[in-house]
C-alpha cells in the first residue's frame, strides 16, 4: 500500500499562483507514473496532468496547457503541480495518484491509477 499526501492547498484570489505537492511513502517512487486530477462539487473527477517515471515526459489537459505545470523530484519522493493565473473555475479538490507502468488504460482515465491521496482543497475567490 502506497501512501500519498497532498499539501499546499488553500484560499487564493483570482490571478494568484499556487503550488501543490504530493509526497509518497516507500522506496520505489521512481517506479511509478504520477498524475493529478481534480473534482469540483457535483462534477466528475477530471484529468489535470501526468508525467513519466523520470519526469521527462509530461501530459496536460488541453484546456490547462500553459497555465499548469507538473514536475517531480524522485530524490524527495514528491510530485508537484504549479498553478498560475488561477480562476474561480479552478476551485476543486485536487488529488494526486500513482500508476504502475504495466497498464493498458490511458493516463487521463482515473481507472489507470492504483493509489490516491486524500485530496487538497483549492478555493479561488473572485
């Protein structure tokens, strides 16, 4: 069982920036592909971003490219999500997730991921 803990959420104003971090327990962090998802009240969980085990390959939801950036530091067992120019529509609970390499399910599908954090609330006021 892999434990994931998100930090860095909070209340910000529109136009501000915020960085989320997700720290994983265990000694095999570099064996996992990582992803970020978010879920607003009354809506389904949606894909935000993902990266490869080394961090060299990244994927983003088309609507978020250029505004959100995913990165990882394997020495710290941590994946980050840098969010800029935040909008009220970004208000949601943000989840990080870990995915084992051997899967046929696409990276933007929540079912591709084996482990999930408890989520971090991000609220953007207008």
